[in-house]
C-alpha cells in the first residue's frame, strides 16, 4: 500500500468507506481495461437503494459507438469478470489492511447475484457454468493484480471526491495505466 494512500485518506474519511472505494474502483478499472465506457463511479450512499456506491457503465454510449457487445442481452461472459472485480478488490484491500473481509462481504452480494444470474443465462450446464465462473474470477484477479496501482489511485480519488464522472475516471485511469492511444471513450464518456 502506498504512503500517499495512508496520508491522503486517514484525515478525510472514516475507514468504513475504504472497502467501498476499492470495490467500485475494481469494477471501473477492469471495465476500462475490457473496453467499457464508464458513466459514473461513486461511493456516496444511496439510502433509497440501500448501498454505498456504484460503478455505472453506459450501454447506450457503447452501442452508439459500435460496441453493442456490452449490453446485458448479449450475455457477454466478460461481464462476469467486471462483476467479480468489485468483491475481489474489496478482498485485496482488506488483506492489505489486515481487516476481516467478512465484515465487508455485503458490498459484493449484489455482484454475486448478478454473476449467478448471468452465468445461468449463458449456460444451462452446471459444470460449464462453474468453469466459466472460475475462469472469469481468475481473469478479474489477474487484471486487478497487474493494475493495482490504478485501483489505488481511483479509490483515493473516490475517497477524496465522493464520485467521478466517466470522463474523469477514464482520464485518471489512462494516465495511471500510461495509455497513449486515442480512446473514443474520452469524447463520449459523461462529464
């Protein structure tokens, strides 16, 4: 864990937001790496919905820019990778901080429901579903491990600001990942 993280967050937020920031940053980083268009990432509580944050992608903007593969109706199995990224990022940060991960499992319950639903829609075969889920869980783990610094930077920004627009998130991630190629998402991601 970076010293910047320790100094930057301890003064500004309570510990209870840290796992949520990493959870949402995990979804955003993996979604960015796989080609999704981030609409907004937030750790601001939504009392009506009963959760502490979200990472929302824009299927409409993606379809408009010739990326219809991300619409839920396509049953793209890489959606499983994105769903897994949040709970895995939470697990990683809890491990880094020496926290009991069980205290934060609730943050990933919605993701697990979505994973099971999507896997069931993709395949009716129990063994095939299990293998697919293992493969996409591993893909999320590898992407997060290789790009953990980007997760940390986005989580820090969330802890400092509460939320980021899609354009802000993509810009931060492109900088942290040292991406230089043109990216259609910078033009179309919501501000």
